[in-house]
């Protein structure tokens, strides 16, 4: 799931949550869970049901803060890494570990 701006909420494990991402791998779920917990959010995860036995395990992750919107928090640079750096969209999407974006660098990559 990308940073779409759409606020999605529902229920995980009997608790109302704001969905952060759905249909993600275990590694992605661990990354997001750690990042969100570092920022003080109560995080819930759930293993999605498989359609076929051969399908990989996919997870849904959400936070109990119903006002949380990942897009707003990332683009407003409100989230921090465990070492205090501000989270950028590319860091959130795990494209880079760099948290000092320079708009002209991504402009020339296109």
C-alpha cells in the first residue's frame, strides 16, 4: 500500500483501528510495527487468511489511534526513526535509509 491519503479504519482483534497497510510481508510488517511503536503508537497486526495454501503469509497492520493518517504524518514529517531522524516518504516506503531528501535528486531519477 502506498501513501494514498485515504484514511482507512476498521477492526483488528476486536479493537477499532486505523489501518496503516494491508497485504504486506512479514518484513514490512516488522519495519512498520517498530517504527510506529518508537513513535508511541499502540500497534495491532493480523495474519490475513490465505486463498491457497501456497500463497505467502500477508499481514494487516493498524494503530489504535483513530485520528492517525500515515500520509499526513509522513509528509508533515511528524514521525521519527529510533535514532531521532525525521521519516521521509522514501524512508517510509523502504526505498532508502536516507532521511534528508533533496527534491532535485529525485527529479533527475525520472
